[in-house]
C-alpha cells in the first residue's frame, strides 16, 4: 500500500514499484494525464471503490459499509490468485486504508506500507497549480489526509505491519539507492536483478518531479 497525500510523489513511487515487478494493476491502470504525464499507476478498480467510499476528495469523510468491505476483499482475493506481490496506490487510501487493512489481513493477505512524504509547502503549491485551489484550502486538505494516514500507520505498526518511509526529495537525490530499498522491502531475498532496479531508478524524472 502506497500511502501519501495528493501531489506527494505517490505516482513516482508506484511507477518504480511497477517496474520492479510489483503488479500495480496490469490491464486496469488509470491512463496518464497532463498532471501526471508518466502515469498514475492506480488500479481503476480500487480507484472506483475509494471514490464510492470518499465521495469528495477535497472534503473527505469515510462511508463504511459491509458491502464495500467485501468488495475490497473480493478484489484483493482475485488479484492475489494471479500474483504473489501486488500493490495499491490512491491518495484516498489515507482515509480508506484502515478498512482495507482489516479486510486484507482478515483474509490472510500480508500487508506492507510504503509511506511517502514530501515537503508540505511543495505539495500545497503543486495542488494549487494543478487544481486551482487556494494555498489555504490546499494546506487544509493535506493536513486532513496526513492526520488520517498517521493514525493508520500508528495502528498498523502496533499490529506488526511492516512499513518503509520514502521521502520525495531523497528519491530525487538518490533514485538508485531508493529503488534498491524498495526492491528489498517488497521482495526480500528474492530481489529483482540489478538491471530491473536500474530501470526503476531511471523512471524518476528528476527535472519533471522537481517542478511538479
């Protein structure tokens, strides 16, 4: 699970994971957009479920429903039957992640969390640029998502769920080292080849991301 607020670099991390061999939603990926020209790496099936649970991403509230919980697990079960290592990325998981974790772990899926951080002033400026929201509103949205995410992380670490923290600025400064850390976290002793790690590192477009 890639956990970060909007404009924090979650798409960059998810793209690296995809190249490392983590199934981020093959055949169901959201297409690129002008705001994310290299792709979002979001599985549209999870995206639609999250869209149902969080109807307004700018003012998120969680709608908890047994049918939705079952839909999360059914989809996880379907994907897990096809591949052993797969991922989800959607900023709204900061809000819906607790529900997902309960369903996934209850069904026997091992959950690991990749926490993505970025300077909040940069995230706020990026949201202001992309969505035309005021800096005040952008900051409020980030604070809401990050507070929900931090609560989820605290609860998950208490339950023994493994986490790794990736800092956006650090990835831009050392993409190869960060790609290797991600590979080790996801695959352990069954690390992908150095060529695969190198390809994931090269996905990081330093010039694009420093200004995005």
